[in-house]
């Protein structure tokens, strides 16, 4: 009993001491209070302004989901197989005993159905060097016919024999805004009907990856993940409308690392329509060459702004010369669309065809001028062109007439250009892609059919005159059999 009384006294004493200590700390301790509602009264500690009584943040314009856009667009995206020859690995007789045989190389990519009767748009590099092409759509496989290609934009058009296909709904890339949600639909790593989401990171990007005579780069940049196999697939907005054709990634590893690029749909569809209707692109030529305005050029030319492009060359008898434009003029807008750089300059012109008239504004020194250009084709006229080619396996090349830009560049009135070179007679002579033949044995080279047939049949002393791809005059004699 005595022990119980002793323990109770100890507990009571400790409890009393605690109450006394708390009272003393409150009365005589530091006069600091716990911050409430984000008010920071502690020196040296960041104030995060947390308001526990605040209302929820207003909703953003992000879609609740991408379900609707995905459902609309995925049925229109196809899987493309490019069969392009035999694997070049070395094989021995032992490979056959162990079941290893030479196999046909197969590369894959994506495409987008743009018409119910079977026209499909994709990238040129997806079907490059194809011997045969197959389209896989909703578990069915179709042989595909190549309608046409354009290396300048990396666009190609295919055709399959089918009806009532789900053609994608077309949007417009002109009104696409930076920060707008987009989704990429394609077949990365052979994983069909894959959808990834992101935003438009930038527009009018030039990344210097395209070939062709007149590369047209004005890419949509997006952070929607794009990987190998996505090429040729659809970039769509949140309404499921096509706004671009996925084309490239910038990566050290070969896989997506944050930067994907798509050809704007307004450019891609103009190219596709030309290929379907005419077999080749009806490119509108303004008759001038331009460069971006760099800070150094702006300082040298005393320009107040980096917007616009500087004219570096005016083609003789071209549209710009006829409109009175000169070297060092600064082009600032076309048809009331501001030109911010070379990307926007090329994109705006890509909307037009030869014969169209466009109003332009430019600065010459401090004077603001305007003019109307009648855009021309590659032959320097305003009509539809169908360029002539001569393809020869014996010569190992395709021959074509030089265009008006090349005539101006090399200072010639005619010539036959060598393109698409493979192993053959012309390579054995030491000639290269882009070489222009102007004379053969003293006769002018003007018609690709005549030149090709002459070279195929000729034997004896052959004298060629021409221009090298770098613009140097060339003359050489050969003994041919």
C-alpha cells in the first residue's frame, strides 16, 4: 500500500512539473509563432505561400483524354513493309545445313489513308529503294503501287486497290499553335496502332536533313514520342484531324529523346495532290534565293530586326527580276503573312502553284516596297510541266533536262543532267550525280532520249563537254567500245 502511494506522488509531481514548464516557455520563451496560411515569419526560410483555404485551381485547356482523337485517327494509319533486295551478309555452304539462307531485306514504317479509294501518304525514306511494297491495314495485306515521290519534302504517295477505306479527316497546319496538344499515331518498333501524346514545341523548324534539288524544311516540332517505325504516320490534333506527317527524330541513340518533327499537312497534301494528278510536284518558283537574317548580317546591313529573309540572288528573267526585286532586298511578308525566316518563306510559297500571283513586301535600305510576283515553274513558264526522263540500266543513271534554276546557276542555255546514278557506263567514265552534259562530240545535248540512246550505241572516240556538280567546266575524251 505504501508503495502505491509513493508511485502516485511521483506521477503527480512529474505531471505538475510538465505543466509548469509549458507555462514558463509560453510566458518567457521566444516570441515566435507557427506560420498560418502561407505567412512566413521564420527568417531565412523560403515562403511557399501555401493557402490551405484556397479554392481549386481553374481547369486548363488540356483534354480530359485523347480517346476521341485516337478512335478517329488510328483506323486511318497503316503499316508499310518495304522489301528492298537480299541481305548482303556473306553466306557459306554451311549456312544452308544449319537453316540459314539469304533473306530479303525488309524495312517498315507507317502511312496515312487520305482517300476512301486507297491513296496513302507516307515518307519517301520509308519506301526508298523498294522492290515491292506491302500495306497492312486491319489485319489485311495489300500490294501497293508507288504513285510518286518528292525528296524535297520527303513525301511519297502509294495506292492500294480497295474501297470504302477510312480516310483520315484533314486539319490545317497553318492555324496550329505552339503549346497545342497533338498525338502521334504510327507503328514504332513494329508495334502497330501505337498512340503517343505531347504538344507542339515549335513550328517552321529547319534541321537540314532533306535531300533533293530544292529541300523544303518547315517542320512542326513536337514532344509527342516518335520512334523508328513512326515515319510516315499521322500527327493529329485533339479533334483527330491530320495536321502533319511524322518524319524525323533528333537522337544520338536512334530512339526518341524529346524531339520529333513532322511535315505540315498543308505542305504534304499539296505535294500528294500534285503527285496524284500530274505525277510530279508542280513547284512554284519565285526566281530568287534567300538566307536567314543572323545578328551579324543585321549589323553589317544595319537592319533593325531579325525578321524576314535577305535576297542573295535573283534569277535572270525569273519572277522576282520581272517584279523589280534586287539582291540584298529584305523580304518581310508574302500575301500578308509575316516572314520570320527561311522556314516560313518556303512554307508560304509551298501553298502556291506556277502561274499564281502573290503580293510581296520588301525593304530596300530604309524604303518599304511592294510588288506582285507571277510564280513560275522549273522551266521558267507558268503552265503545268511534265519533265522528260530517260532511264537506262546500261548507263546506270537517269537523264533529265536541266531546269531554269540550273541554267541560271551554271550560265548555260541547255544541258542533260545525270541523276539516280548506280553502277554502269557513266560511272565507269568517272562522272557523278549532278553532272551536266552540254556537248557530245561537238553536238548540243538537249534531249534526254536522244542523248541516252546515242551513248548506249556509240563506240569509238567520245568527247564529252559539260559542267561538274560544283560548277566547273569539263571536257574529256574517251575511247569506248
